[in-house]
């Protein structure tokens, strides 16, 4: 009797993902916070690893699985947690879940623009803390209408943000590495975008080039009183420089869904009233998480079956359509 290939799940994979994996594989469900003892027990001999983007997948973990390892399937978009060179050297495919979370993340970016601009968290805390005097003078915010919004990066999620912002009557700027034509936004060099934007929203993947892209120098170029929104990766921003910019008034507010060292959020950010802080919920809608689970499992199944996966690093996969409706 041949035993089923083992798949180790290091992510909060929804039930739909397990339903697709379990009939074919021996699934070890550890979740994103397993300890080294659990990994030592379950990883050797695995054919697949399903990883949360917060889990670093380097040579050590791949070698712990051994030569049976065929696929590392990220439950999320991008590969900043995976050592792609190490995977390539070992003949391991790296896959991810683009497209299906575009709308959910874009909606959250717009929600953070509105929440930071209108000081929603502060206003809510005022009511809960029983400190509303009856006036609104100390909680005046700013509207999106008439504002200049700069999107840093102009991939799927930023383009969806641009579409969602159309009725808000903003002036839309973008900066993008690719030289192709952009629709719905005016393309500027990053420094000019920072200098002109009232709201700056980050939509770049985390790479060595984008780590701390927004640092003290970048904040110095921004308009006094601008608002920063980050739904991409925490390390795109230098956190200490952000705290300094918020304290000095260089920035009026920040809306953040991602942090440099998740799940740790520095007290310096929590202590500031002008931050809206979310626990990395960009893709966290039931429909989107199910769509991610399906794509993540399909990637594993395809690679272990010797087929081309729907969404792999290296550009050989079929293109994933960016959905405008979660799960579609
Ligand atoms: C995580 C994300 O996948 O998709 C991404 O890139 O950052 C998130 O959607 C999700 O939080 C699971 O941990």
C-alpha cells in the first residue's frame, strides 16, 4: 500500500482548503504559530508546505522536509517570506494566491483612508471613553473629495483602489516601476508623488528595493498634514520614522493594516491617537478567504500531480484574473 504524500499546513487555512487537500494527502495541520518541536515531528518527508506569509520559508525548513518537498504554497499574495533562490535550487515550486484578494484589500485601503481622514477611531474612543462634551471642534477631519491621493505601486490592488475612488472626485497619482501605460491615474516619480499627495497609499510588494522605501527622507518630502495608509507589508515603512512623523505633525494620521514584526505592534504606534490600527485584515472576508484557500490548495495539488500550478513564481503559470467581487 502506498501512503499519501504529506502536506504540512502552517497557515490558518479555511475548512474549504482542508476539504480539497485531505482526500489526496496526509495533512498535518499546524497553523501559523507552530513551535520547532511540531515542525521537527511533521516536516520530514513532506511533499508540500502551505505557509502563512508571516512564516519565513528558508533553506532550513525546506531541508527539514527533504528531497520529497515539491511545493511551498503561500496562503497570501507575494513571496517576501519565501527564499525563492533556495526553492529554485532545490527544485521546489513556490506558489501564491493573487487576484482573488484584490477587491477585499482595495476596499480596506479605502476604508483606512476614510477612517484616518475622518478620525473614526478617535471619535469612537471618545464615545466609549465617555469624553464627548457635545462639541465636534476637537475632532475635525478631512474629506477625500478634492484631495490628491498618491498610490505607490500600481498593480492589481492599486488599480482596484483607483476604480473604487472614482466617485470620490480625487486627483489620483501613481508611481510604478513598470513603464506600461496607466489608466485612471497620473504617473509621477515617487518623490513628486510624495510631495503632492494629501493621502499616500502603499501597494508595492516587499522586496530588497522596497524595504523601508518610506523612511525619514520620504516623510520629509511629504506634505505637512498628509495621511499614510499601508495595506501592503509593514517593512515597506520604517516604523520609527513613521512614529516620529506622526508625533511631529508632519503626518496628520496613519491607517495601518500591516507591521514590521507581526503580530507585534510597537507601543509607539498604539499610544498615538492619530493612528487607525488593524490586525492585518486586508483579505479577511469569508468569501475571499475561501477563494484563497481554493487557489492555495489547487496550487499544491497541481504541483504534486506534476502539473503547472495556477499561480507560481517564475512566470510559467496561467494568469490569474483579478476579481472585482471577492471569491469570483
Ligand atoms: C494573509 C496577506 O495572507 O494575502 C496576503 O498577502 O498578507 C494576507 O491576506 C492573510 O492574513 C493570512 O495570514
